[in-house]
């Protein structure tokens, strides 16, 4: 998130990583299946491994362009979101620009 500030005076320059932006923050307890608006919490139990279910959650610093938002989910031992067994949540859209997102789950493995 660091952005470099550069200054040049009479051919001499200096640069420092002095600017940064706040990263995205998910608000605890707001995750829910879009079809089940009565149950918000820390986790969601998907009803099918076929995917296609929509989940939504609240937070901040999501920006204003849903096309630039990338959401993954998977086992808790991959909390950095970069493991091989992470799933992509697609069809990302804003329910409230910058603070509430919705996305579609991907097909998983196993049986219903």
C-alpha cells in the first residue's frame, strides 16, 4: 500500500515511501447468505457444494469499483487467502458502495 513521494530540485532527487492507503477491513459478524437475511455471523454454512450461492458482508475501504475487488475463501489454515485450496468468489457487486459486498460462491468438492 506504500506510495512513493519523489521530489526533484535542480537535478537532484529524493524519494521516500511516505504515503499509504488503508487496506480493506471486513466487519466481524456481518457475513451471511444473501438468501438468509436473518442469520448474520462469523461463518456461513453453504447449502450445496455446487456453488452459485451468494454471500454478503460489510466492511470498509473496499473502494468504489467492484471489478477491482477479488474475494477468496477456503480452509482456515489459509487465512492469507493465497493457498492452493482457496476458492474464488465471483460476480462481485456492491450492495452499498465501498462498504457492503456481495459475491457468488464457486463449486466445491464433496457431497451435499
